[in-house]
C-alpha cells in the first residue's frame, strides 16, 4: 500500500489522457468496489465518452481488482494531505467524483469543493454514534458539506443529515442489490458441484465460514446423511482445512481442487478450497449459511438470498442493514448458538412449505430493493 501510494501520481502522469473527461470512483476496499461496480459499468456502457479512474485505499481491494477492465486507470489513493490532494487532482482533473459508502477524505473533499467539482456519496449509511454527530465533531462535520449530494441507504440516514442542515439527500438504497443481480446473471456452470448435488434431496451451503460457525453446523450434520454439505470457508489455508476434516471423520469428503465429476458424485461433503466460486455455488443450495456472525460481522448475505434460498447467520449483524431487512422479510434467520441453529434446521427439514416460502421471501427481498444504480445515474444527468 505504501509503495502503491507513492507511485500513484506517476501512474496518473503516465496514463491520463489530457483531452479526456474522467469520472473518479474511490472505494476503500473490495466490498466498497462491489457496491460501486454497477455504477461504473452502467456509465461505461451508456456514456463511453467518459473515462473511469478507480482508486483504492486497501491492498485487499487494489490487488484483487488492479486489472479490472471496467476502468481506464486504477491506482491507490495517496494519503490525505493537502499536498497529495492537490497533486492528485491536478494530475487527473476529474469532472465528477464518487465516494463509496464510508469514505470521507478531508483534504481531497475540501479541494474538490473549492474547485466546484461535483462529489457524490453512494450507498452511505449514517448513525448517531458516528463522530460527525458528536458534540466534539463540528470540525469533522464540515467534510459532509463538501458533498454535492448523498445517495443514502435508508430514511434514518436522511433524517439524521437533515438535523445538521444537510438536505441534498436521496434515499435510493444499496447498489449491492444491483451487483448481486449482475453476479447471478453471470453465474458459472460448475460441473463438479452439479455432479455432487445431482442426487441429493437437500443441500446445505456454508459460505465464508469461520471456526465458530463450523463448530455449530458440523455438529448438526455429522449425524445426518440425508443432507449434502458444501463448505466454502473464509480461510482456505491448510491448517483450517485440516481442522474441518477433523470434525467430519467417517464421512466421504472431497476437496474441490481434488474433485472430478466421478469421484464427487457419492461424496457427502464438498470443501471449496479455492476462491471465486461461492456466489455461483449458492445456486445449488437448499439452505444457506453465511459466516462471520460470531466474529467481526457477517459476510455477504445477498449473494445467497438472490438465489431464492433462506439464509442463516450469526448474531453480529446489527449494523448490516441487508441482514436486518432479510430477517424482517422472513428470508433470513439469526442464530446465537447450536440450539437455535437446530431449531431452524428442524423447521426446514420438517416443513416444505416453510422452506419454500422462506426462500421465495429472500429472493423477493433482493428484487424489491434493486435499482439504486439507475436512480443515481438519472440524478447526475450525464447527458448534459
């Protein structure tokens, strides 16, 4: 990251077309990039006269997407100093900028405002406990007045901003709903997973799981041969894979990287020991589980819900609006321990109607909240 930031200005000097009009998108990391991606690709398709500059703060975003074909230039964003901000903006001279979700770079934003460059905050959420709204946050709050317009996820955010005199706000929802629909449309056909699930009555897909998650669902499935189990752990290191294997002794387990269409057909458990397949694998599930809820927070529940299957997750989901909404829609289910997991799984096993209705509710929830990207594009009026 340090090296990339130091090279960023040189990257711009070498690659910026001085006659082009650049739209700048900034994402902290990979998750924020995925939120901004529907906007990037919509502009790329419908307004080819603009070029796209994409910047990242985190290596976990840049290293994964540094070769993304949807942007003309991709680099790190140098640290937020007045000198860096001036050099950066002098090098690229964007016609507008988009900051995705929780991105508030004080010097960049103040200089953008001074230069009358429109700046938009997309898919942002605001809560009273953020520093902007504390009694000592007056100075931090000035950065919010640098934005031309906010496209927030919920009414609470709009009302909170309004209390502090910020009224250029529209509630459009979360562009991630548009992104998961894109992902679904471009999903991969996976012959190995298809062979594994072909004769299964029911399939449980555990995505982005951690050890606390696995301790719960492996205990449940160890004595149930009527379910097939797909585990896509968040960490695919050998130590973690061996830890999972130790939990499932006596069952036929196949690792994806060692699987063939033939040897996986009669397996009971398939471990996904590679990246890039999970969003497509959910398509083969009957019930899904999304990990992280017993740690720092749940991972992407929408990637599972979009396939019309119920989603189970752990208790650390309170700041994840999509999980809260999924529960209200009766498509998502919070567990706190083994007993609560057992309770929901019993309902799924013994009630086909409950299972079907839960899955339909999950899919409808995603569809009902799609369209945020179109609302943003229509507001900024790129045809002008």
